C-alpha cells in the first residue's frame, strides 16, 4: 500500500462525484501542463493566470469556498474542511504558489462569510462563480499582523459614508482580488476595528508593488480616500476583532496539507533518483545512512498525514461546547510544517547537488518549504498559543469522547460563527491516556508513554517559575514537547481508523521518542534550568527508542524502497 498521494492512481477521500471531479480535473490540469512548464514558470516568476482561468472555468473555487446557503442550489457548493485540505495537498504537490492563491482566497473570504452583511455575501458568491480570487488586507509594513497597531483608518463623511486611508503590506492576491477584506479603525471617536471591502480596480486603490520575488503576487497597496459605503462594511467593534483571529484559525489549518503535498512530490523524485544512481560501485539506496534518511523521511510524512487527517475531524466536529480544535489547529500549523522542513532536509542530504537543478520539482520545494511555518503566525507564536492548553490537557480531562471520522458532505458553518476569541485556558479535552495505553504493546509507544509521564511529573513537581515561563528559550522547547504528545495522540487515533500496519506505527514512535529527548536536552542546557528540572530531563533523555532491525527492513522493503519509480510527473 502507498500512503503517499499518487496523482496517476488517485482516489479521492470524498465519496461524492462532484468532489472527485474537482480533484481529477485539477490533477489533469497540472499533468497536462507538465513539469517542464511548471518549473520554467517558477524560475521565471510567471503569474499563474492560466491556473486562475482554469479554476474559474471549472468553478472550482466557487464549489469549494461557497457555503451551501449561498451556492444557488449547486449540490457541490459547500465549505468542507476535509475537502479543502485534500485540494490543498494536491495544489502544493504541484507547486506551493498555486496553493497560496487558494490559501489567501480562503483568508479573504473569512470575514465575508462571518459578516452579517448579506449583500456582501451574495456578491462574493456571484464573484466566485465568475472565477474571482480574494485577499485578506490585514498586515501592515511597520508591524506585520499586530492588529493592535493597525493604522489604516475609515473617516466618516456626510451622508453616512467613509473614506479609507492607509497602506497594507504582504497581501497575497492583492493584484487581482475582486474583494479585499481590509482591516482598519473607524475615526469617529470610537476607534472601533472594522473590516470593509476594497477592490484593486478602484482608482483610489494604488497597487504599489509585489513585495516578493516569486510567482505569487504579494501586494503592497495603498488606499487614498477610498470611498466606502454601508454596503462595504463587513463588521465593526469586537466582532471585527474576532473575525480577524477566527479567519486566521481557518486559514492556519489549511497550511498543514500544503506542507504535506510538497514533501510527497519531493519524496518520489528523491527515491527514484537515489535508487537508480550508482556511486562507489553500489546503489545509493544500499548505503545504510541513505536508507535511514529515506525511512525517517517517509515515516515523518505518514505521521503528518495521520495527524492532519485526524485533526480535521475535530475541526469539523467543533461547536460552542467543544473547542478542542483550538489546540489541534496550531499544533498542525507548527508541527506539520516543521516536520515537512525536516523531511526536505533529510532528502536533500541524500540527493545533494541534484536538489539545486532547476528542472526538478525538488528545487521548487527546497525554495518554498520554509515558508509555511512562517505564515498565519510564526512557530514560536503557535507554540506559545499551544501552551495555554497544557494544564487542562494533562491535569483536567473532560468527559468528551474522541469524535467520529468526519467525511460527510456537510458545511462546516461553525467556522463562521466561532464566537469570541478569549477563554482559551478554559477549553477542555478528552483523556489522552487510553489511546496510548491501547498501543503500549508496541515497544516505542511504551517508551514514549514513559517519557510523557516524566514530562507530566516535571510540569507538576518542578514546573517553570515565572521568569522561565516568560523566557522563550525555556518555554518554547517545553511547548514543543507538549506538541509531540498531542501529535502522537492524534496519530494513534487515526492509525486505528486506517488499520495502519503496526510496523509503521512503531517506527513512527521511534523518531518521536528521539525528537522528545532532543527538546529535553535543550531545556537541560538552559542556564536558568533548576537542578530538579535537569533531573527530569536526564531521565527523559535516557529513555531510548527500541530498535528492531527486522521491522525496520520490512518498512524499507514494503513501503519505502517500493516507491522507486512509482510516480514521475508528465514532462
């Protein structure tokens, strides 16, 4: 069985024919374009107009990004996180730039679908049918996504209108977005936050430049007395603030599958290249260190896919009384993206100079892979967010049950009504222990349980003091260790649904035990780590993964080396 996306043997996770058609048409579009064209366009930084025309002609964004109440009766229109994740993985498999166009359209639509402005919603639905793309005008050059410091303003005019002034920076699709959901403050004495709609065609919208050197257009634009009416106002006051953060919640989750897609295509290229190359009289893949890199990279990709798939269920099953997704979402954002970077590092160590060749997909991947971890909140921002959930996760389990797999054809409409963004410390979780206990017959799951118990003891009996808690050098590796526990929990949950080969699962926990010990070493080495904390770190580091050469070789033979020649993109 091949656990990686294989476009030429593709079978959608979605049961409905409309969704399958979207995936099949998208794959056919890219395979017809071919690798030569894709790599040349990337290297020449060509704006992907042909792709934008394709998604418009086939109504793909219209179907994927229009909630069914605004779909005009089209049975394929819905906002389905599982389907959007699958589509994201496919887009990034062919190029992260194509995915980025989708991603920033998702962000641009968030404040619209969250708005009480029905005219704006209907307009968005109509524009999607016409093939429009969208943008999210939040960031500003001087302070990035620091919403508190937003300088863009709406100034009241006579007759109940406003004029907008200000400058936005790092706005994807800002060159052609028909609706830019733009954040500002109303200068009427309230200083209220507001989201309002702008359009690149208006003469008061100055498109200044593309701030990056890439296929994507990431705009710097300025508004000069841009006229705004009541029809353009999406939200105001606390609701606008919540719309900003809740939109990022949605977009953040879309980043994980993109990272996965990049690694999968890269893996096919790397294994086929190495397996058919002879150095020093032997096949490269017969070299033990090369074999280890490939096994580790493949296992990390499978782990990413298992986690992301399971986290999707909690995202889709969320409601006002069950907000577990608020932990699993940033864990996806920081953990899956960093795992993807590690996969590319492992593969690049094998293929070396080949990874620079301009006609390879790998050269695109190597250039782009460090981007996703820096979008929608950097890694350290998401780690610190994750830490807010640590107390309840370990010490206050609730009576929730693990959610059932969510591959229904329903809309995820709660995402547009997530409510206030406060109160993260009160979010509760089901007990993580049973799913680990059920797999403790696997040696590396058993030793990982030992590490978890020591980590929990560290938190309870030798937790960080106030100065350590405020010191990122200490708090970040602590948060990373917590994230690995969460990551492992959802991997185990999904492994049951997938009937995953126990060989694979045990080998996944081999690298997780090693990773966990690595972060314990970071805490051990801090100057302000107390002796009692170092004691726990030492015990964690002394627990090692349990090797099984026969099992390792089965994974290599049956799953990893078997991908030699399995997929090559049409030239």
